[in-house]
C-alpha cells in the first residue's frame, strides 16, 4: 500500500470514529428481526434502534451496529416478526380490568360448575363485598335452563351476588342482593325489563334488561383502590398482548384521574386516549381543550355518543323491522330523543374542536348520524375532524359513499363479526347481513378503517381480531371459509388498520402507527410470522416482548417494572 493511500484510509477511519462518537448510542436495539414496519416508504427491515422514547433508526443488521454503544441493550429477535404495537381503537378499559379479577363463568359447562366457581370466589372476598362479573352462558348446559338463586344462596349469606349473562342483558342475583335492591314478589316488572319468577310468583334471581338496572343502582361504584387495581390489571393485560395504545370509550372521570395518577408516577404502560360520554360535552367545552389534547401517554378531547342499541338485544335501529320480530325496528338511544338534542350537543362539540365517536349499529341509526355529521359540516365548513362511527355494523347500501365523502372513520371490531355471525342472518335476513361488518366494502369505497375489540365485550387479544378479520370464520365452526367471505381483509390490511388506521383515528398518525425513525418506540415481537402462517393459526400467536416508549413492558410471561 502506498503511503498516500494509507494516509487517506487513516483519515477515513478517524472520520468514521469521530462520527460514531458524535452520534449518541441507542438505548435499545432489536436486531436479526423480521421487521414489518407499516411504513410504505420502507416496508421491511432487519433492525430497529431506539433512543429515549423514540425510534432513531430502522434498517439493516449491518447498519444498526453504528448505533450500538457500551450502554446499549441489544435484543436478538432470532428472526421473529417485529411490528408496531397494536392500537385498540375501542376499549372499555376499567370494566375490562375489573372483569379480570372477577369470577369467570363463561366456560362453566354445568350449573354445578357455575355454583362451584362462585363458591370459590366467596373464599377470596371479604364479608359484604359484591360478587360481580361472570359472563355465564346457560346454553352450554344440559338442559339449558336459567340459573336460580337457590344454586348459590347457601354459601353467599354475607356476599351480595349479581353475575351477568355473557350478552350483558341478564344477570343472576342471590337472595341478599335482591333484598338490597328491594326486589320482592310484589315488585312489578319495570318498563323494558323482566323479573323472572317461579310458579308462586317469587323472583328466581334472574333479572332481564331494565330489571337488571334496578340491581346496578345498588351495586356500589368502584372506590379509588379498586379502580386503580382494575387499571393496573388492564395495563398488564394489554402489555401481555402487544397492545401499546388504547382508545377508551365512556370512561368515568374517576378513571381519567387514575390514568393521570399513574402518568405522574411513570407507570402507564399503554397510551390512552379517553372519550367521555357526550352528555358531559360542556365540561370539555368549558375548559377549552380540543381534540387529542394532552401528551404522548394520555389524551382527552373526544366524546363518545350513542345512536342506538345492539343487534343481540334487538335494539339496534333499522329502516326495516327485524326479520324475526315483525314491527320492531329497534330503538334510538335516549341521547337521540329528540334527535335535536344530539345535533345540538354535537354542534357544540364541533364548534369547540372536539372529536366525535358515535356508537351506531343499525342501518338507520348510522344514517341518522351521517345526517347530523353532514349538517355540522354545512354549518361549520370543512376541517380535519376525523369523525368516527363506532361499530358501523349494518350499513345501508346508499351510505358507504356518504361515509367516504364525509371522511368518517369506520371504527370496527372484527371479533364481533365471528361472534354475531352465528345468528345475525336469522335476525336481519340475507340482504342486510351482506352489508354487515363490511370491512372490504369500506376499504373499496375509500373509507378509513380503525380496528379494535370493544373489550371487555370481546377479548382484547389482537390476534383474535386479526384472525377474525382475515378468516371471518364464525365461532360455531359453521363458516370455515368465512361468513360473507368477500368482506375478508388481508393480514396486511388488518395490521395497517390496527396500527396506522387507529393512530389516524386519534390524530396521532404522525407520531405512532409505524416503525419509522422519529416516531414513538412502541413495538411488539410476536411468536410467529402472521403474514406467512396459515390464517387459522393466527389466533394462537403470542406476544413475546412488548416495548412502549423504548421500555420493555412485557417479556415472556412477566411484566417488567
Ligand atoms: Zn363499546
């Protein structure tokens, strides 16, 4: 080697060394990974470097080495799939967290097992504490008979019990709970509800709809510690599933106070966007905050509204009656009675710059909300509002294009499709069922999708949601090739809607939703490559590690603190 060349080489080496020194080393590197970025400019990579709470580099294993320093933690992903963390666009976080601590009855396959589990729960609780939760399903019993209070009274003399049926439209109370609610043989059925009675007219303990509400009036609200415990359980559950952001529908203000307390202590391990109910609109208007107000871990500035009920309870609001209930079109919610009440609240919210997330399930309920949205647009002019319709289950054919024109986001929960798909066609007929959970049609018409679960109405596990969106295989096994298979999404479409789509739905697509340098370091390492395995196996895939803001919040079965 000539001397001159040697000098040049030496100079280059010292220049590289100087550059490496001037660049701070990353705190965390994931290498040897199959990185699916959801970033159209760079869809795939091998390695990601993170510094503080941000991603600083996405690229090859060779190039990431430049970010490695003495203090860098390196995770060798061993070729596993790395993706942006999931952003669940619709959860009920505190009820989900509370449910995790409560008695689980959904898979109790006999009245004896049902009773045994409640008895076991009594052992974990103190005197006077309510036993709640449940999600029982008597159709799994032979014969399928409603449970009665006699099944559980003997071991619950000191604990009031009110355990719900899985659909949320019925519950079973024990004698003590009935006493606390003042329900006796003399109590008339409330409008919209039924007290199930035996041959002598005595309550059996089973209470339907509005009769169950009589019980909820005496169930004490969660106190501070119970709420805190529920939020911590919910956060740990989310972390274990690779869920790094949640959009919390209908939080109580006390829930937001708990989030704030945990934020203060640096203990939030998922980012939360909270949307309180629209009857409280004037609180946020008064403060003067706008949509997506807050910081990276906690935001408010959205409102959740209700147009109608649900398909399961035959209260979703349709243009035509239910196929199995002539004369019943469903019900508009009390927020829509009169419709001008909803319009006025929404107008006030929009004038203040707040975001609207409206539950609408039946085709007429959805149509009426689109009418209101379009009136607001006429009155207030164009703006980047990112209005949402939550569920958007049963669409009128004429409304897909209106959805797109108004740039309304369809905030959908694919798991409901494989659950309700078992019986929905019997309730609304083939034609309306063909526009039910019409994810493909939404995309084809240019409607933005945001994915979520509605936890705890459905499981929080994103793998079940993707499995549902991709297979549309109903839970009863009767549609292995998909219920209305033309509405299936591909895995990559489902993932994009669950990351970028949900981030867009909360005005955060510039800082999260993809693995891109500069964005928040929220990612998950999965046990299998969901893009290449048989779609039926997606439901069994696990999160191996979950990273939020560059910190490991879950690893192989244990939460990190
Ligand atoms: Zn919900």
